[in-house]
């Protein structure tokens, strides 16, 4: 620091300025600020230039790639090799595909386009990805530490049907990051025809509601899929796997799983019990659900409400059971029971039956509300 001070003071003297205490610090600060200002100015110029350059480059890329891919799909080339040997592809490859940025943008473009096509046109894009070696870029990105890069690579491998990646993707199906494992699970459903839900066997991390919706969508899109039973996962030790299986059983008409679903109605996890009841409803298992009424008399209100709603949708008309629910301490249970009763009994029958009930605050409030709504409708 003394050396810097002496150096600055020598410069001050050479400029015929008087040396005072602390003056060298002021000069040092001024120089540092000047250097930083120049540095940031240059950085902004470079950043702006780079942004403009990349925007122009991407615009040029998109203008060139569209006719190139249209020629592949509709241009009459008998094979991929004929298309690749054409001069238009060679020119495009030299200009754009020799850089990693160009390869990634090309992969992204064909993966999006393939999701909008089917049949031979879709197969041709997957063939380009495989035969031109673009899959290597995606496989390399699986080793990237950044989760979004890894997730994007998994999506590309699945979207472009690179089946050979299944063993590698299986290792990522239980990744700590939710988006990575969700993408891996979706890709396995797309790529693995022998056991598309096999990743559930060793799953330890949770399945979010959002992930479940995405997995359901992927299963619906897999035309070759034929789910007859989910008993393998209804018996899992992972509650989230059981929840997923219990939800899917009804959606995919796995009627053979009715006995297992009936056991899950009493599950300590409310989401599993509720999913089991809904699936039994979807499978039309009214008798099985009716048998659960006695078992669920002390269950959480949320479970009893779902049971009443599911039975109601199946045409349940046991007045004795409904009268028991109408005397429940929970308002929402009483309301569900009342709506179920109203689904098959006339207003006069309901009124006559309720007159025999002891005074219940919840029931009285529901009846009063209904009368008020009817009055509004008539006015």
C-alpha cells in the first residue's frame, strides 16, 4: 500500500499539485472509478452486440431451417441419406450445425415439430436425430450439472424417440430435483414399451400433483399401452406411488384392482383413501363402496364426504344410511348427504322424512338455505 501511495504522490507532484493528507486516496478512488466505468461501458457494448448478433443469427437460422425440414418431410426425398446429401443440407450444416448452439437449436426445433406430426412425417424427424448423431448432444447434456439443461436433454430424447437412452434415463427417474425426475418419468413412458411404469418400483422421492397430471397425459398418448392392473404399485411402500396407482386404477378401468382399492379406503393417508374411493366410483363398484359405509363411520369428514358423493353418482338410495349422515356433526357431511338424498327422492318425501328428525342445527340451516334459493328462483 505504501508503494501505491508513493507512486500516486509522485504523479501528483509531477503535476505541480500540493500534497495534503488523504489526497492520494482521493486520486486512487477516482482512478478506480474511471477504470470501472470504462470496464462496465465496454461490457455493456459487448453484451448488446452479442445479444443483437445472437438474435440475428437465430432469425437467419429459423428462416433457413423451415424450408430444409419441409423438404425432408414433403420434398419427395426417398431416404434420409438422399436429403442429407443434398446441397441445401450441406450448406446449412456448414453454417449452423458445426457449433453447439446450432445443434441445440436444431434439436429443439425438430423435437417441437415432431410433437405436432404423426406417422411417417414424425418418424423422419426421429430418423434425422438418430442417424445424424444429434442424440450425442442430448446424451452429453445429461452429464451437465445444471438441472434445466439435464431436464431439456431428457425431454429431447423422449420427444425424438431415442429408445437406446432408456437405461440412462432410468437412473434419473428418482433424481432429487423434481423437474429432472418428472421429465425422466415422462420419457420412460414414451420410450419403454416393455415396462413404462417400472420406474415406480424404486421411487423414493415424492410425486407432486402436477407431475401426476403430466404422467397421466403421457399414458393417454401412448396408444400401445394396455393397463389391466396396477396391483404391483398399489402394494408399494411409498405412499406417493400408492396414491398414483390408486388414482390411475379408475382412470384406466383396472377392474381387477377393486379388492385392493377397497382395502385402501381405510388408508391413514387421506389422499390415498380419497383416490381409492374415486377410482371405485369410476369402476362402477357401488356394492364395494356400500360395504365401506360401516367401516368409515369414524373416518375423517373429507373421506365420508367423498364416499357420499361417489355413492350418489352411482345411484345410491339407501335412506337409512343417508339419515345417519344427516345427523353428522360436520356441516359438509350433512350437506353431501342432503344432496345425495335430493338426487333420488322428491321434495315432499324429503320434507316428510326430515320432520321426523330431532332438531339439528346443520340440517335446519341447509333446509333454510334451500327454501331461500327456491324463493329467489320463483321471484
